C-alpha cells in the first residue's frame, strides 16, 4: 500500500526512498578459451540490483547469461570491470575473500537442487550456516525449521532428499539459499526442471520470502511467464544487455 502525503495525496515519485543497492557491476568483460578459440562472452556489462526487487535476465542460449551470473556470484572473476556488493569491491579479491563473501552475502538456487540426498532436509538447510559459523547448533536448527516451515515442508524436515519429490527438493534448495540471510539471491533456471505447478510454487516462494526480507533476486530464465512476473526484465544478446 502506498504511503500518502498530508492531505491524502500520494507523495511524488522522486520523494520516495530509493531501495538500497545490494549489488552493482560495471564494465564487465569475460573471455573464455585460448588462442583462436578465444570467445568474448561478456562485452562490458553494467548492472545494479536493489534490495526487495526481482530481476530476470533473459536471452538466447550462449548470450552470456550464466557467465554473468557466475561472475556476480563471485564464482569466477572478470577479465575487466568491477563488482560491488553492499558498496564493497569484491571482484578483485583473492579466493579466500570471495569465498567468505559468497557465504555471507549470496544465496544460490540452481536448476538442479544439488541437495546432499543422504542427509535430511533440515541438515541440508543447516549446511550454509555451519560453513559460516555464526550460529550455535540450537540456533541453526531453529532457523532451518523456520525456513522449512516457510516453504511448506515443516512436516518433512527429517526426510532425506531421496524421500522428497522434485518440487519438494527445489523448495529445500530455496530454504537453503536463504539460510544465511544473504543480501542477494542468484538463481540459474530455478524452475527449469519442474512442471508448471511446481514452477509457480517455487517462484512464488522465492520471490515472496526475498521481498519480505529485503533481498535482491537475480534470476536467469528461459520461461517467459516467470520473466513477466519479475519486477525488472533485462534481455541479453551477444554479451550485452539490449
């Protein structure tokens, strides 16, 4: 609901607070391969994501979408350009610094859930918290139970991954991505392996929870219905936004 100014009128748009920038990149270039096979995958991409907003990156296969997402997730480094998270330069850090930043500031949801299937849903959600090392065992369990409740799996928290359906496994992956309360959620085709019903459930859960917690969501998708439901859509072609 919009906040009204005195007299019952909505405040002018330029008086509304601007959401905090969670992530900003500038002039990203990335080359892959060597010699004559070297490919210029990203050609100077600039982008920023605000907290509480959902961004869809769309485009044909090979246009650079996933490469960009891996750079933003600090899983790879650009050949040129910068990436800032929360106003801090992260792209040029060493492996240890980028690993620490990923654990604290970024949550990932991929097309395939990548759960540890021999562990329970509860244990899977606790794994990022264990790695970050900020919470006690009871605190981790409490937060994991809360998140599983948020994605509708409170009753199945002790089931192993092999005992969950594909849609349920991906909902556990969403809970796991939110475990450390990251500022940014990066999702690479998060509904690409699901049927229409489960795609809608997973997308709704991911975006609702992220908005409630003021997180920026950046997702790559080939699904036009999912893209249309995002706050912003950024088409890519040949390594650039168009």
